C-alpha cells in the first residue's frame, strides 16, 4: 500500500484511511527498525522474496537518508515538504508519462494505480494496484519484463524526486 515508500524504501508512520492507501507521510526511525525486523522474520519463515526486498530497501533507506556522518541515526523525517503534506512523495499521471515516455509510463502508472484523477488531493500515492503476475498477463508482458520496466521507472522517478524540496529531518541522534 501507500504506507510503504515504493521509490525510496521505508515506511511512513501510519495510514489515514481504511484501505492503507494514503499515509501520514512522516517517517519514524523506530517504526522502520521494528518493521524491518518483522519483515526479516517473515522472510526467514517463508522465504518470500518480497519480504527480503522490503528489508533491503528499508535498511538502504535508513543508511542513505537517516544516517549521520558519524554513524548515528536521525529520529524522523517530516510529512511536509514545501508547505504541503506528502508533496515530496506523490506523483501525477502526466509527470510519470513525461519522465518515462508513453509506453513505459503507461505500464508504470498501471502497476502503481496512478490515474489522471489521483488518489490524494489530485495527485497519486504509489501503491501496487494488483498482483504483478496478473498485470503482466493483461499487458502481454513476461513477469521479468514487467519487473524490468517497473524497476527502471522506479530509478528514474527516484532520481527526479531528489530535485524536489525534501521533508525536514529531525536530527536528534537516537541510541536505542
């Protein structure tokens, strides 16, 4: 769902709706630490590669965006950027087509449930809208090709997102 940052990894603090689609966009270090541990245990118990991917992406997020140069970890990232909640994290249908092109953009939008109307204040919170293997069949793509297209799109959108105003970070260093 939208509570997970599909581009940068890590979990937002909580959902604001019953569908777990729209998060409160704040990211807390302690939430991510506990969820990483839970996903690691789930991966160990089931071998499901999705759980492993979530662990790796969440740890990469913490190391990349929450780590102090001396090795400590900051406590949180704000929900707001540039004066609006979630602005850093949401996308428009058109933005994605412009960044990825018509074909790859259409696939990416379908994968992440992005619509012209949006699902949050006229923009879209990215979430996996349906089972990827079902979507691959519907689009007449191999699962591997769908994964390649989505991964490529994730990288391009993440790079484009770096140019946005970043959410403020609470730079208290936590020791527990």
